[in-house]
């Protein structure tokens, strides 16, 4: 690998600096660094961040390669500025054994576009009845630390307690998809004014909040770590804030789409807006932004959920739930959090790199941009403005809610251990 000199970038949005990369490592930062034989990237006006880390990505392989593969998903991640993603377990077969998580981990190694850390299922087949091989998945080559039945809730309190007790042995974490199944039978969208007017089955906020309340209490009782996936309501924020005030080991994430979009969009009946948990109200969106800003919500996670054309180009009731998000996540965060003054770029680095890496216990990521650290880096042009065109996505799927919408910012370069995976906004 050759030397790379990034010249004049604003590290974490601060004063312009030069950053010299040699091999896999940042070897020097400062001003007036001589290039020597290094490749020079002129980065005046751009923001240099640690490589982004996603705690919640659906790569679909094995089993649903028509939606996404580890290769196409990691290409999308790199374009979005990510150097590591956590691959959720709802594949076919389910990632509930050491063999399947190792397969996903090895596919990630082969792709080379970003690190892939598999998430193991909590229960066998995601069926919520019997604990999966948590210890074996942790002891495998994949070294699984995060476990989730995402897509389904671990609704049995005894199973959830056992999982929390089990992962404690190796500092693991259970990431809960908070959805009380009996309260969401037949639900199609957020329960509220819009669902009543449209006559669509409502998904009440309490279906999320009741599970979160139970699980933070369980985590406190057994002294374990619980992480709440895709927080979507103001009430959920209050429960997390209360749990943290008690000193309990509770963390939470929010998706970019829940920071920007509301249930008013469902009036179009466009299935691109159908997602789990559903888009909520403007009041919920504002509460989520404030909670991300004040640290109650720890991180942004994409919940990148690719689907083939036929699963979204149909009537609302029959459509699959989910949105792609890797390639637009940073732009949405810039629009909702940075351009509104709620977060600075150092805060973005914290919420999209440092904290998710810490929650996932992912070594080598979320590190400072300083000498001696791994060169996992993302360079962003915050002045860019452009309409989202899914035809140009690296992802295999196109189910974005932002098609045609102008979003700010563009990732110009991504570096994985000193090797450029994206150059001038295009895959290397």
C-alpha cells in the first residue's frame, strides 16, 4: 500500500489539518506535512471523520441474494462512508449457529469493502422458543458479541432474561426489536390520526414502549447489557432516559428515516414508506432528534432493509416492510442534526462511529483520527447538494424513500485500513 496524504481536511469539523496514512495506519497529523512519495488528496472544505459503523444492517445473504448480497451490501456501505457493518441474523438459513455466522463473516472478508460483523440470533430460527447457540457463535471465528432476533421481538420474558444472563459471561449484548406482537396484529402503520383517516390497521406506540420498559428492568435485574433497536416514539425516549438515570447498562439507536420522515407520507399509499417500526408523528421525530443530540439515544443505525422490486411495487397491504439506508444515512443526519444545529461534526463522529463501535465491542473502529490509529476514515463534502437517484446505488435494491429528494453532503472518499474503497464518490 502506498502513502496517502489528505491535505487540508477539517478533522471532526475542526481546523484544517493534513493527515498522513502509511499502510494501514495514520502516522501523522498536523499542518504543512510534506507529501514526499504520497498520493495527495486535496480536501479543503471537507470533513474527515472516523469510518462510520452501522449496528443494524440487513445483508440478506445467505438466502435472499435477490435483495442483497454481502458484496453488494458492503459496496453500498462503503459508498455511504461505512467501514464496518453488523449483519443481522434474519437470513435463510437464520444465523443461529456458528456455521452460518462464520459463513457471513468470511463473505465479508472476501468482499473487502468494509468489515462485516455478524449478529447472531437470540433464539433458534427466530421463533422465540429456544435459545440459539449463543456461546458457540461467540467462540466461533466470527466472535459474535451482538445477538438479535430483529424482525421479530423476543416477547417471552423468560427467554429474554435467559439470553441477558447468558451473554453476560462474555460481555455480549442483546439487541431487542421492541414490538409486542399481540398489540400489532394486522398493523400497517402508526396508530393515530392518519391511520384512522386512511382506515389502515394501527401500530400503537405502546407496543414498542411496553417491551422497552420490560427489558430495561430485566437488564437491570440480571446486570446485563441490552440495546434497543430503531427507537421510534417519544415515549420510548423517556423510558430510555429514565433507565439511564438509574445507571443501568442500556443503549439505544435511531434510524435516519425516523429522524426525518413522518406518517403523513403514508397518505400517498406508496409502499416505499412502509417500514417496521412505522413512521411516526412530527412530535415523535422531534423527540428523537433531541434525544440523539443529548445522548439519550446513543447512535444512528441504518436498519438497511433491501427488498426486490416486486416486494415493494404492489399494493400497500401486501408490500414488504423496510427501506435501504446505507448510501443516504450520513446525508439525512447532516440535514436533520448538523444543518439544524443539534449536532456538530464531532457529535456525528460520536453517534455514527465511536458509540456504535463501543456497543458492538468492535476493535479498530470508532477510533480517534490521530497518529498510531487504524486508518479507517471517511471524507465528506458537506457543501454538496443533490437529488437522490437510486439508479446509481451500489445496493442491489432500490427501495429508498428519498428518490428525487435533495439531500446535503456526499462521501467523497472512504478508507478501510488505509486502502481507498471509495474515491471521488465512486467505488474504487
